C-alpha cells in the first residue's frame, strides 16, 4: 500500500494519534468523573458495573421506603400514646361524676367532656401522614370512623380492612408495621361483638352513665374505660418494636449503601489525580511533538538541482 508518506512522517502521525487518544480519554474521564463511559472502555467490567448499579438502586429504594414508613410508625405511636392519655382523662372525669356530691348538672357537663374525648379519639383514628390514613389498613386512602352519638359505640365504622402491608429491610426480611383503628380502638370478637377492650364503646358507655347519673353504672363504665386503656397501653409495645426494627433496618441500609457505592466507585470512577496528570503529560508531549515537527527541514534533493 502506498501512503505517500515517508517512514518518519508515518511514525510521527502514529505518535500524534496515540497522544491525542490519550488526551481525549483523560479529558472524558475528568469531565464525566467516570473511567468507564461506554461498554468498550472496559468490556470485562461492564457486567459488574451494571450489577453494582442495580444493587445500589435497590438499597436506595429500600432506604426511601423505610423513611416513609418510619414517619407513619412514629405518628401511630404518638397517636396511640395520646389515646391512652385520653382514656386516663376520661376515667378521672368518671370518678368525679361518681361521687355522691356530684349534681346532675355537673354530671351532664362531665358527660359532655367525655363525648369530646371520644371525638378526639375518632380524630386520632383518622390520623394522616402524607395523605395516608395510617389506621385504615389496606384502605389507607379513606378514614375508618366518624362520630355518631346514636350508635351503640358512639361511632360509625366506615370500612373494614386488614393491615396486611409489610416492609422489607436490606436483607429481604419483611415485618409488619401497622394496625388498624378497629384493632386498636374498636376491638371486636370473631362474631363482630364489642369486647371489653373496645375504647369507643368504653367512652360512650361512660358518657351515657354520666348522663343517667347512676353511680353504679358510672363505676362500671370507669372499669370499662380502664380496661380499654390498659389494652391500648399494651399495643404500644407493637409500635415500639416496629420503631426499633425500622431504625436498625435504616442503619443497615446505610451501611449497604456505603459498601455498594464504594464497590461501584472502584469499578467506574475515574482517578482524578492520575487523569489530570495524564492530561498534562499528553498535552505537553503533543505540543513538544508538534513543535519539533515544525522545525524539521522540509528541503529535498530536488531543491538542490539547478534551475533550467
């Protein structure tokens, strides 16, 4: 093959091409921060890079999910603590109304206060976090209860839904993180009958007893309020355990994030210092080569032939 170039020029062009390739590669790595910008840069590592990226995306999603759930569980725990306090306050009101010195007017006022506490409890059953009704189970887009003074429990149940959703940690282990308002505040047996642990019914019974003014009925209602309060207090252990599990899962996810990011960085991240040095050296060498080439003599034997 005839190129029209002498060996020296061919060698010069080859050297320039190599320097230009080295310079371009260094510039690409410095601008992108990656040493692998396309599959041909490191075909033997591309599969590992894609795997590491997928793992990092997965653990990032788990961290996001855990953060969302943590907000819901924290709100549920806080709401349940408030509910326990509401029942304790109701019991105190009941004791005041059960005394022989309490007048019907005073008992009626106390009954009104208990009714207000039940309204607050219904409000807690409708607690939302980012638009999610955290006590509505799998029907989390709707509230579960509303006040109804004419109901035997003082409330209307708007939906019946289980809480089947679970969250997964970074190891793939899943665990439950919620209970429904029916589980907590409207506890019933298998036949849908109100149990002694039913907080709505306990408050409504106390309200009715105070309105009736019967000390014995009031005392029985107070016992019911205390029973429901004890039950709610026991349910706090569920949310405490869920909070601990979520916290440890978030810590584990963060460790996985660091580990996976480090692995991915080793596979694809550019060595900025090394590439900056390479860029400087390639630029210097290219400038020197071009300068040297420009000083080479361009005369040939034909230049020494006499002009006819």
